C-alpha cells in the first residue's frame, strides 16, 4: 500500500526531471504497488540506486558537496528507491560551507537526472545569493538534467567532464487513470468532495479537458520560472535559454560550453587542484599519447 501512496504523490507533482528517469520511477512504483516484490539487485537494476552513500567531504580548503540522484525538497518520499538529495538539506550544507572560514571554495559534485520542481527554484536562488563570498563551482561528472541543471546553473562556474551532459530544461507531469485496473480487481471508487475543483485530476478516472488545461498552465508557469532562473544565473537573455540550451534535450560537454550552458571541460581532480594549489593527477590517456608522440 505504501508504494501505491507514493505513486499517487508522484503523479500529483510537477517534475523537472529527465523523462526517461520519470518513466522508470513510475513503472517501478506501479509494479511494487501491484504486489510484485523485487530483490535488492532488481531494484538497483531498475532505479540505479547509489551503491554508496555520498557524503560531504573536504579536500584542503575546498568543500565538496554531493548533488546526486533524484532531487526532492524532502527526500522521505523517494529515499528508499533513489538514494537522492534533499534540496532542503543541501541548502543547509551550502550555508555551513559558506559560513565556514576554513573553506575557501565550494564544489558541487553533480550527477542527477533532476527531480521535483518544489524546492528547486529556492535552492537555485540560495546558491545565486551566496555568490561573491567565495567561489562556488558546479562540477558535472556524468549529467545534470533539468532540476539539477536549474540548481547547478546558479554556481559561479559550471565545469563538465568531457563525456558529461547538461540540459533537459523543461517541466513534466504524469497522470495515471487507474479506474480500469481497479475495476478488474472488483474495486469501485466513489469520490465525495466539496469545492468545484477539489477532486479534479484524481487517479480514479480520466482527466477532463478543464483539468488537463489547468495542469498544462501549472507546467508552463514552472517552466517560465526555470527559464528566468537559468537566464539570471548564466547572465544571458530569456530567448537565449528558451530558443537554445537544448530546448528540453540534453547537450554534450563541448556543445554546452559553446552555447554558454557551461564554462569549461575538466576532471573533478583538475577542478579541485585549481583551488587547493596542488597538481592534478595526470590523466593516463594523455600520458600514453605523449609516449607515442615521443617515439615518432
């Protein structure tokens, strides 16, 4: 029953997330809600739950804050199936790092498909407001999709690994009409409500045209917030974001830098080394290329 409630909660949210990831989450929850039980290995294969708990750490005077997995304002709804990040908790970590005199720079270590809209704009604005007190770098090692890019764009600088992707700027929602499934189980739901729109959009029937239009208006409103935040964060026009920046697609590192979505390409070790004064470990591939060049 718990998964059925989570599925309903997922359907009631507006999401800024990679659409494929949302499909995986909904399919997983529907399967669990139906009574089918999966092993830990099967859960990991379907949801790609993190094998290790990512924790805040510090290297020299650099604080490294992990922004991983599905992002939600409070993670109790999704923590069991995603190992994700609470935007509320991340904001507190950021505030502590900004206030810590022993921290000279902050690196957000980002790998996330995005998450729910609620809490995302607040965290993005919180990061943007902290600029100027010490360098805040978003390092994307893998991908920063949708809400993750919304948040990462607020940093002073976005650095990508060479194979990283960013983007998926947009808002998405899902509505599951479960009335047919319930009917097969011999269950007929009766909704009793007061207030013209109180029961609008419930899962026990199809969306009316009026309910669909209302949900579309909500998505459009959140999308406008998304566009405005990225334009402010990256110092570009609204049209530059709306008509470029992938238009809902993910963009690979070189193209992202060329379009102004990110600033440079480097490894996490190289990014850390810039602020610790250390020398980053040489990449093995570069060393091998140099060796071959010397033999020519």
